[in-house]
């Protein structure tokens, strides 16, 4: 499904006018998220319903093809069609290594991406973590670029943060309420922290199978814990404006858009070292990083936040906001267009 941030980026590229853009999506709706379907202002097709002949023609005619997936048979077929033209191809995606054990995943990708292994085609990683994972599997025979995701951050950047009164810091969790996102770890750490009488609050935004556990904690501490549930992306800035610190203790994320959103909203971030490539920008000046799955480190982090004055959190948030500007949709458009120009120039 075209996510809202992908749609906005591709719309900007198409509107820029320097190149003609066509996008093929695997599907137009998401089975695991209730996002509103974005209105797309760029030429696109869905591989699930579009005639195969049209998709193959698009792939053959393009000056450059960028692939962001490889598992579906139709994608591998289009990939083979493109390589048969001997014209430029790029793979652009998140880091490998979550859904399969590393050794099995590498063997599968050796088969599924055998055309890339046999070529010198460029590979673009979403963050330095992705670039490093590609280099380990594909060696040094090609150019690698770090092309992170971007987003329409205007609503988050518009949040004003001028309150510095002494009060309990308010945490935010935003995302699917699932174990991969570390919700169980956060709930356990938060419950222990609140039981010890530490002054801290938390807002949970999202839905998922761990929702009953969040509701139980909210019933136990109704003045400290709130559950908002799933929220459309255009309404998220209003929620982020109510919180002081994002907590993102994921066991795995490829990018971690929520980290960039929070930074743009003027919040420091407590994240794990597996909360996606976005945490590459989190330093002690704008947040805290803990080992993924480390419940004790997470609890210590919550206690440290509770001891931190709001004024200090605001200063850290201002640093985070400045860093987030590298990931606006406009910055992403310029970065992507530059990478495309360089790739085509190198190919010629």
C-alpha cells in the first residue's frame, strides 16, 4: 500500500517536473493498518490488478527502475524483465534480517536477488544500518547510497512548545500495540515505575493485540495512563503536542518514522538500538538509546526522564527538531532526485 509519506514524496517528485515518474504498488490497501487511502497525484498502477503487459512495458521503457521489494513472484518477474534490457536498475529498501534467521535469509536473497548479485547495480539503503547490511551481502562491486525515508513533517514542526512549568513528564508511545514494537516491555517498565511512586505519565496511541494490557494499566492508573487508540496521520500532531518524550523500545524496525515525527514535534526520544535507522540521529543531546529487549535499561530510562526538568526536555527537543529537518518531504525529494541524476550519469 502507498503509505502517506511515500505518496507525498512521489507527488513532490512528479510535481517537480524534472523527470517523469511512474510508480507500481503491490497493493492499494493495507491489511494491518486502517490508514485512509491517500489521494495520489502521480502516475501509478497496482500490480494486483493492472494488466501485466502494461507493467512490463513501464519496466522496459524507463530510463531507471527502482525496486523496493523482491518477494512477490510478479516483482521478481518484472525485475528479470528489467535486467534483460541491460539498463540501470536500483534496489532501495530497509535493512535485511528480521523476518528470517540471518543465514536462511541470506540464502533466500541470494536466489531472489540473484540478478543484483551478478550485476554492479546500485543499492540504496534506508539509513546507514541498511547500507551496512547490503554491503555484507553484496560486497564492494557496486555503489551504495544512504537514501533515508522522509515525510510531510509540517504539522509536527508547527507545534509550539513554550510551557516549562514543573510537572510530571508525559511519555508518548505511538504505533502498533504489538510485541515487535516493545509495548510489553514499556508496559512492564511503566507499571514498576508508577508502583514505586515515580511521577510520570504516559499516552498510548495505536491499536493491536496488546491493547487489553494497555487498558488494564490505564484502569489501574487512570490519572497517569491514557489510551487514545488508532489515529490517522493527519491527526497525530495534536496528540504529539500533549507529550514531552517519545518512548520507542522496538525489538525491530526498518526505519522508525515515529522517531523522526517526534523529533520534528520537538520531543527527545528514548529508543532502542533496533528502532530502525532513524535512531542513528538520536544522541545524548536529544535522547537516550538502550539495548533492544533490555527491560532494566528501559525502566532506568523512564526514571531518568522523570528526574529531568521540563525545561531540559524542551532544550533536548529543540535539538531534535533541528535534526529532523533533514527528513522533510522537500529534503527527501531533493535527495532522491540527486541520487537518480548521479545514477543515470554513472550508467551512461
